[in-house]
């Protein structure tokens, strides 16, 4: 496994824009024929044509199915591998697996998934992570654990599971699993609806955690103060519902949570989830089944169900997200940067108010982008399914 930047032959100078490719994509017909956006600019926003010269430096090669990463105050980086391994990258060196992690069901899309630290990490050294927890008889579900990273970074101490999604299901798909701290110190957790036709319907069931955005106390795992539902009305951890499989989530400069979820064949959605709102899946969607058949009645709107701020058809397959707040690339300031698995790029969105006003594909050809993080100096750190961690700095 290569970890030292000095071992790289050279940084590759890139211009992170490929206007013809996006223009060509926007000229293609959508997968779901006969569907129309609910308002102007809801899809296929005007293309941003801006050349951004960058130097690309691989920092790590050979990671095993990496999924999430979290930056530490000292510049170190925690990285998850779906096989169940948490590692620490610091000063050009990748650690051995950190001890003390729980068993994860790494079949299909499962395993050790996201990782997050709170702003007080310097004092507490506390780490949170999401994983697909085995529940017996082939069943599993998204769970959230926490523990204290040892002073030498080799072990997670006093590890405990604070949240378990209910119900568990015999499925290896759609775990969601992004973790985002809000400005009140509460923890957002995204979940999937497990993909299969039967549990898919539970995204509309407030008695389950499937297909939801949850908001929990990061210490106890109990419902966070200010959540919209009380016991008896719904699962009190629920923030919003009617989601498919959210694998990208981040706070913007105003502290608002944005999410991007996988659609079926077409219909990836950018949402600004509001407390207690229903985002429609699987009743409404801008996509279709992989067979080409409609999802449900094939409708895109229904009273009482929220419209996405933006959607993609063809899809980008989102994974990982941030709003750029750094000094190195002032032209990106405030823009959403989203990892694209299917897009094979970083997807840039310019958002004004609550509407997308421009889109650009950056770093096309990099491969399946799994996560994206902001380095202290404003450089971008990109994690790919091919097992690479790549640093992008101004050239």
C-alpha cells in the first residue's frame, strides 16, 4: 500500500472542468419518460463554465473499499473501510487497523461506513461511526457507535452502540449512514429503506427508522431536543421521512442540513430536509424502476409531499458532500461539492437561496467518488472506490 506523497512520481496538473461532457449529458433524454419538473431550474441547471487549475496528488493507494473520512484538528484523517477497518492517516503514514471496532456485516453495500468527530475532539477524543450491524438469521440494520480514540491513535476505547435502526431486514442494500453534527451539537443520521419492495414501503411508515433522516443525542442515542415527533406519534428520533437512500449530507454556511439521495433509474434528489416533512419516496419520484417499469403509479407530485430542490436523470449516484468554505479556491466559496459514483466526478452546484442556479462536473474521469473532505488549508481531499485518497490543491 502506497502512502507517502514523496513516493508519487509527480502531481498531475488538472483543469477541473469538462463542459462538453455535461452539455452532452444534459442533451440526453431522461430515463423516466413523460415526467416534467415541478418548477423551472429543478433539473439540468445551466452549466458553469469555469476552468479551475488544480494539482492532483495521490496520498494513499490500496485502501479496501473506503467509505467515509473525518478530519481531526491536528490534520490527521480517520478513514473507514467497509471491510470493518478504521485507520488513521497522519504525516504521510497510514496506520494499522484501529482496535476496538465492532463486527460489521460487509456483504453487498454494508460494512463500516461513515465516521465523524465533534468540534470538541481536542478535549474528548470522541469518535462516532455508522455500520451495518448483524442481527442474526441474515438480518442487519444501520447502527451508530461511539468510542474514545486512544492517545496513541491505535484503539477505540469504551466503544458502545448508541443507536440501532428498527426494524432489521434480510437485505444487503441501502444503509444510508451519513453522520452530520448540527450547530446545537446533535447528530443527524441518514438511513436507507433497504431497497427491496416490501421494506421500501416503510419509508412512509413513521413507526420505523427506514428511509428517514434521524436526529439523536450523540451521547445517549436518544431523540434530540426539538425533534418534530413525540412518542406515540412516530419514532421520536425522526427528523424527516420518505427518503430512499441518503449517502450525501452536509451543513451549509447557515447551518442548514442538505442531503442528496440515490434515486432508482433516474431521480437522484437534492433536498433541504425540514422537520416533520415527508419527501415522498416511494409514492413520488423522478425516476423509474431498473426494469423500466414505473415506481408505484409513476407520479412525481402529491399533496403533502415535498418536492426536491433539484434532481438528476440520468443519475450522479451521490456519495459524500460538503459546502466549500476555504481560502484556496475562492471561486468555489459556498458551493456544494458532491461525490459522484456514477458521474465519476465531483459534482459542483451553485445554490442561491434555496435554488440551484448552476452545475459543473469537476475532475471527470477520477473514478467513483465515495467521499470528499476539506483540508485545513482549503485543499480538497477525495476518497474513491478504487482505494485512493487524493489531494487537490491549486496548481
